[in-house]
C-alpha cells in the first residue's frame, strides 16, 4: 500500500510539472514569434492601450 501512495504522489507531481513546462514553453514561443514579427515589420515594440490614462505604452515582456 505505501508503494501505491508513493507512485500516486510521483504521478501527480509529474503531471503538474509537465503542465508547468508546457505553459512556460508556450509563453516563450509566443514571445519569440512576437519579436520575429516586430523584426519583420521594423517595429521598435508593441504598443498597448492603457485605459486609465488613455495613452499607448510599450508592452512589457
């Protein structure tokens, strides 16, 4: 019985670790694609609208 609990805990940790890895990989991939698109368009950055001030500011990565 202790082996079953041990392997269940290992399985749960592996599952959440994999989900975290995939989420991080998607974030990095999106950042790389955004930078490639900016390089293609000769842009210095992406502007984001700030509703509080009504101004556009460079996006934070």
